[in-house]
C-alpha cells in the first residue's frame, strides 16, 4: 500500500511540476526553447535560453550613398537593405554655404524635414528641380540626408537615423555658371567662353539665330579640359548675330542643364566704335528705384547713330537688352531692378548707312563697351538696399536678443557710407512699428562686426524686427524682410508613463499592445509661441524625428506611435515656434520628458510573465530529476532584489504548490539600472491539483508601482487539466505609476503567454 501511494504521489508531482512550467511559459519573448539540464541550477539567462533573440528593432541602414553633382535636377540616394525592414523614412536638410567664405555649417537634427515617410526600396530619387534651368538658386545649395529603417506593420522599433557626415551630403550638377561670346572682336570668327564644370568630360556647344533660343542645333563637342570654342564663320555668316548655349557632359553620360543664351557676332568692315566713358551716374546706393546710365556721343556723317543698352548682374551673367533705338546718350533704368544686386551696363552703337551713301540702309553694329566686372572702369550700380541676410539670435541675457545681418550691397566700396535703422513691432504684418535704434554706424561701439562679418546689435526682446539702410545723404532703403526671435524652450515638458490619458477607452493600442503617450508642456515664461513641433527618439541625445506634420497650437500632443513596444522608453523634445514657423529652442531631456504608453491586459501579462518565468529558472527543487525529490521548500533570490519562496507538499488526495514573491525583481527596465526595475513582484501564484493532475490555481501577484508597469494578476479562475493550464482565464488589472487604475479587472485567456 505504501508503494502504491508513493507511485500516486510521484505521478501527482510530475503533473504538478509540469503544470508550474506550463503556466508561466512565455518563450515567445525570446523565441527560444529551454534546455532542461535538471542537474545544474540555472543562475544565468544565457545558460537557460540559447536560441536567437526575437527581432524587436531594426538596424541602422549602412553604406548610404548620396550623389554629388551627378544629376542636373535630382539627388539620388542608395543604401544597403536592412533585414526585416519593409520601408524607409528619408529626411533632408538644406544648407547654403556662406557667400563670401564658402564655409559650411553642418545641419543639426532639428533642421531635417521629412521628404518621404514610406520608401519601399533601398534607393530614392529626390527631385529638386523638375525643369533645371541656367540660373537656379538650388545649384548653390547642399542637401544633407538621413535614413531610418521601419517596419510599422509588424510593429518593429524603427532604427536610428544614419549619421550626418560629408558622405550624406549631395548637390546638383549645375551648368557652366557663365557664358560669353565675342561681339565684334573679329570679322572671321566668334569665340565662345564659359566657366568650367567639375568632372565634365565634354561640353556640347549649340548655336541658333533666334533670341528666344528656338531651333538651336549642335555646333560641336569640346573636350572637358577646355572651356572655349572658336566658331569659324563662312562668308555668308559674317556680320550676323548668333546665340550660343552650352551644357556639360559627365563620364556617366549625365548632362547638365543648358546655360543661358550668349549673343555673339563678328565685326563688319567700317563698323562704328562702341561708346566711351560709359558710367552709372550716382549709382552706388544713391537711389531706391532707378539707375541712370550715361555715355559719350558717337558722331559720323555717314551714319544715323542709335544706341542699345544691355545689362548683366553679379547673380546673372546673361546679357539682358534693357533698351534699344536710343538717340540720347543717357538712359534711366527702372525695369524690375532688385535690391541687393550689383548691375553692370554695356552700350552698343547701332549705325545705319544714310541715303546717298553706298549700301544705304545697311546696319552696322559696334562691339559692346568694355564695362563689365572685369574691366578697369566698370559701369556698375546698385539700389540702396536693406541687408539681404538678417536673423535674430539668442543673447546671453534672456531678456534680450542679438540681431545679426550682413552689410548691405556695396558696403565694401570706398565711396559708400552706410548706417542702419532697426524697427520693432508686436504684429507680423508690421502695420504699426517703432524705431529701436537709428543711424547705427558699423564697427563702432554701438554696432559690432563679428568674426563672420555680420553686424551685431543687442536689444530688448520684441516679437518682430526689420532693418533698413541709410546712405550719407539721409536716404533710407526699404525695410528688410520681417525677422523674429525664436521663442524660448517650453517648460515642464512631461510625457505620460503607462497613463490612462484621461480615458483609455478613447484610444486604440498599436499592434504591439501599446497605447499612445501624452506629452504636455507649459509655454515659456515671458513668451507666447505661435505653435510647437514635437520630436521623438529612443535615445536621449540623438536621432530625434519630428512627429508633428503641422505645428501644435495647444499645450499637449498625443503620440500614437505605431511601432512603440513594451519595455522601451521614448524621449520627447518640444520646440517652440514663432509666427514665421521658425524655432530651435527645445527642452532638455529629463525623466519627466521620457515616457511610454500603457499596455493592453494581454500584453501586460506577457511582460509580467517574463519576470515570473525567469524567477522559476532559479529554483532547484522543481528541476530535480527524481520527482519525489521535488517535494520540499526553498527560497531563491532575485538578481536585483527580493525572494521567491517555493513549497511543494502532499495535501489530502492531491498536492499543493505554493510560490510566494516578496519584493522580487529580476531585470532593470531597458537593461539600465538608472531606469529602475522592470517588474517588482509581491504576491502568490499557487496550485492545487488532484492525482489526475487536474485542479485550479489561486493567488494574486502584484507588480508594484516602483516598476515600469504597475498592476496585478489574479489566478483564481485558471483551470488545470492534465498537468497544465487547460482553460479559464487570468484576471488582470493595469495601473499607472501612481497606483491609479488604467484598465480595470478584465479576463486574459489562459493561452496568453503560451504563444
């Protein structure tokens, strides 16, 4: 009889102990199986779990290649494919090198904007110019890119962004910046000259006879080590006007856009001379709307003399016909003149043979006057202009700002003397304004010039500013564009941590069982930002991505992070914006600005069960090879804190196993002690079963609020069948960090944790 009872006890405990293992099995976390070496205590997780860890996040894309001057309107990107990535997020920042020094300021994370959220291959073409032309400001820009791998459908954590380096910077293939053709220098040929393009292997030279550029034909191909072409003329071509354009060709076969049209012609016999003493009268910042050009008269009894005036600028070297058929020796140019631009003028003589002379009616043209930027006496002028580059920077005094601007065009001319006026307003329309300071003279006690050549003036903080220029005659330019200080950083930025969000039923968890995070903040003291942008990262110091498409006008934002995962912290940076949509000041990272979403009951149980499972790996009695040796009690201790008490005994015609947790903690949240423990457990998970290994569980195990996800699990309604969980439910309640209920008691299927 004794032997028979012993056999029953052995069967009973075998079932019960199998039950203990089954109830808390959550190997889906590791995508692993347990190697059941029952003779060696399991003191290290690396000994217990040996299969590859489940993929929860993505690697950073490697080998990001960005085209540099290879395509005329497009920058192309390519990177290595990332395993498990289904799409990529591509962001871009635009940098304009300093016009004087060429210095480049590498962009910061806040300078990047999303250009495509869903790129489904490992390459991307960023169309900068749909129709590249001769003069586009985009040719002067540098484009920095960063790429992140994503798998939103499967809820994998997005990768960090690729690093910002010189290799992640691209630019467009620009056409030759300048082109010029002879105008009467020779009777037999026209020489066309252009500026070189780096890496060009050939240049294609086209010629036509229409000033609109229509009907042009390929004239010749010039090797890339040359940047001029001599167009020998036939007898019938001599004296005719032609228009030329050039494009560059790379070894890849890619071609640049064309230059503008360059007018050229050969000299005719007896052609008149060009006017001398071409000048711009009082053209150095003496007017705000016009420039007056004068020249000496050409006289010849044989000809009826007229004049044509052409113009180039320091931003466009193509000759523009300003006026023709002029009889007078002066002309006032007020045709679409822009501020901040230097204009160069050229005058051409047009001579028509008078009646009574041989070849009456024949038109002869002189060359252009030698009055361009390379000449000893250029005919140059500019309007009195406001500074072209203005900004408001932070001052060391929080109640003041530093206004910076580049000196107005022409400041470097010895005959020019400027001062500046600063105005302030409290409305963006600048309908009402008042002077801040007038007649500021550069490089004096009141207006400093910094190492970058900017004029700098410190003044009390106001909403909006404009700057104007005054010449020494007291004439004032129009005012500059409106500039505004970037508002101070918002205060008290706080991200929720497993919060009910004021009513969790109003929100939906993502595919990983994680609810949104609520970010709140207060407006900066003394500032009233027009809006805010919110950025998020999985690191406190880098890889922030903007998660607001439009500025947030309130003081809170709900982050419905599609790839948020349990156990991950998310860091939030909120940047204040002014009325112009500009901003750079954001909060410093603190524990308050770090947050994470509440979990569904099912996901909460999975995460909780990880600690339960790891705790059982430390027990020795339940791993004995002889079932009768498993009877008894023992206490094991958590890796971080607390204990688990185990007791197995025969009770009536069945058996009972008690497992009691006392401040038990096994791992730190996100593996970092600074984050605190993941789950801190107090309570019981007990089992009672009959000799057929059928029965029930009882007890409540609580995850304390000092852990990452507070809450509790009740086992009273779980059914035991054949030594394992075979029906019923766990009852789970989730809470916030203050112990308040997020999701009240609800059923979690016995299959959860068994996936």
